[in-house]
C-alpha cells in the first residue's frame, strides 16, 4: 500500500512588497507612420515632436523610458509597440484617451514582472534601454523569466559551473578572473564557447552578453570518455555544482552510471541532451547518454516566439504548402495545416523535432539562440541558430541551476531536479504536442519560477507554491522548505512525492493526490528539518 500522510494547516498569506509604484507598460500606435520622437536626459524623457497636445502630456509626468519595444520585430503590431516607464498609470490612460488618433492599445506589465533586474549587457530587449554590450536579441531570456530570477540572485563566485563542451580562453572578457581550464576540448571553439557564454558569460560588464548565472565561476574540460566520464568526475571532485554536457552517445555503460552516482553523492548535477537527431527517425526509442542515465537532467528543445499561427511566419514552399514556424510551447519547429488551410487544424512535423524520449526531464529554447563563439570570431552571419538544436538549450538549464545553488548551495541533486520540474510550464494542453506526450518531460523551463521557489523555500514567512502541473511519474523531493502550498496540482499513478516542511503544508482546492499502488505520497512536518551541505569528495 502507498504511504499517505496529509497535513492540512491554516494559511498565512505573505507577499513581497512592490519595489516601485511606477507604471511599466506597452502601448501601440495606430500605424507605423505615427512617429514619437523623444530624447532622454538624466532619466527624463522629453517629447521633441510637433504635436503640442502630446508634448503637454509628456510634460505632466515623469517619463523615464519611451522607446520601441521590439526593435527587430517582423509582425506589424510589434513594430508599432512602444515600451514605457512612467511615474503614474495616468500617463498611459491619458495617452489612450486623449490621443486616440495616435494610440490604439495599452497594457501594463503584471506586478510580478516588475520584480526584475537587467544588467547593462542584456541586449536589445532590455527595458532600461541602456544596453552597452552586444546588440544581441535575447528574447529567449524574457520567455524564461531570467530577469525575474536576477531579482533574487545573479550567481555567486562560490558556485562553480562545469562546461564539458569546450576550452574557454580564461582571458576572454566574459570569463576573465573566474575560469579554470582543466582539459582542452576537441570540440570547435565556437560550439563550446557559445554554450559556456549562455550558461555563465559575465554580466554587467558592458561587453558581449550576460550568461544566465553570470556571477558564477567556471571550470572547463573536454567532452567524451563515454565509458568512465573521468573528466566529469574531476570537475565534480574539484567542487563543480552543475556540469553541462551538450553532447551524447547511444551506448549505455554501467561504469558511466556509477560515475554519475558518485557525482550525485558529491552534490553535482549533470545536465545533458537527448541530441539533435530527428524524432521522425528515432520515434522516441533512441536514448542518448549521459542524458538517459539516472540522476541526470536531460534537456530537449521547445519553441518560444509566437503565441498562435496568426502571429507566426507563413511561407510557401515549392509544392505550395503552408507552414508555420516557432509556435510558443511547441516541441517542433515547423507545423503544417490540414487541407493546406492556415485557418484549420495544424500538426507538428516530426522531422522538424529533435529527438525526444522518456528520459527527457524538461525543455528549453533551442533555436534563435545567440552564438557568442561566432561573435568573438567576428562572424556576423549566423549569429543565431535558425535550426532547432539541443546543445544551446542545455546551458539555459545549467545556468538556472547555478542560480538556484547560489541561493541555496545545500540543495540535493534530487531536489534540484524536482524544482526544475515543479516550476516548468505544462504544455500538455497544446493539441499538436499530444503525439509526443511523455517524451518531452515536465514541459518548458521557467528560470524565474525555479529561482523564486529556491528563494521562497528559505523564507519563514513565505510559501513554496506548487501549482498548475500534472505528474503521473517521477520522484519528487523537497527536503526542508519552511511552508508548502499545493494548489491546482495533480500527482497520480506511479508518482512518488516526499515533501518535508518545517512549519506548514497547505493543500487547496483543485488538487488531486492519487498515486497508484506503484506510487507514494509522503507529506510531513519536521520542525528540525534543515539544509546541510555534504562535503565534496577529494
């Protein structure tokens, strides 16, 4: 029989206080012909056009930012959208009411989205307009909520990210003063350098881009040694908390699994990929290692740009068929339409989908990712990978885990895996994803939510919120958060849940806790539960 211990206690609602009363919003003009010329001096935006009514509205408020919101957009509505920051929501309201001949739509950002931090090399989607790094389009960071994660931490030099994909020049501006090279790699410099930059390139240095965990330290080594993984063991024993492996092979080795087990005991998380072979070829039956080993987080790729086909890119191929590309939260890059009619049902083409399998834990953006390696080598073409791949997806997860460890270095490997899954965005509701179900893990990574959960677990006056997911497999572990709140959540079938809280566990409506005989549910309170880091093996 399964263990079932439910503890339902009273709720004490706690919220973080808002750090600003200002209004941050998007506002859209009625056409591209409408121009809003402005200048900014000492963080005050002044309208410099000839419309006196608009000028008077700008003068009434303290406007800090007013600029095009989507610099490189192709869609008409996005081209006409501005991002603004003002000291009062009345500014937006007055623009829409008094200047309806110029503006047609406005939308304030949600309060939670205001709790962000952006470094000075965040790229062209920066809300501050003060990017001094590469003119890189890092919209996938926005999709992942990376600025929300940076509100809590930008990393720590005490946390080491291992990169087993390349030799990184320790004198490179993005890695200087924080990088140790253990072994040289046989991968091309561009591949590994791009992977390393995505995970941990130095941020706020006015150069290049900011990696996800940009204040973390870096160890680098070569890829391979599939049988023994000795190069990974070396990094783990030296203190690496998470190691990125954007590579893989098709052969299982028991010796490699034992090496993974040792690294797990060391407290090191291994992140790998199911590889780039087409799902049309693999049918989800061709696992890649080390991604498919136990205690490894396997990362597939997901699309992140367009909410629906009407926003996406339509084009004709030679045979005249319609396609749509880059639909948000879809597991494949390209979808075609029934009866070749863009208004009808669509399905993902397996050939446009990277390998997925039952071992995949989570998905992350895998195309249109900035390639720092090409940027360094001054290769202006193909600065972004247009074809879907898993190698650039993995370091987004690796960097996220680095941020989590920066807040709580005593998280266990199993707990990190649990948090990544519990905070992922469920994508089962997308009909086109249905043929791939149980092969794309918990859904789409959300860096902001994963880091926030890692933060909230350590706050005695806050709840660790678990919500909006459906799990029928895997093991979930939370060792010692203060308070847990479960809502609109399903744990069923063979899932095993072991949650221990120091103070309270609250179970709300719309929550289903029905593991089968193969599953287990253990929820308990232990006032003495705490986090203690295990000593790294020498």
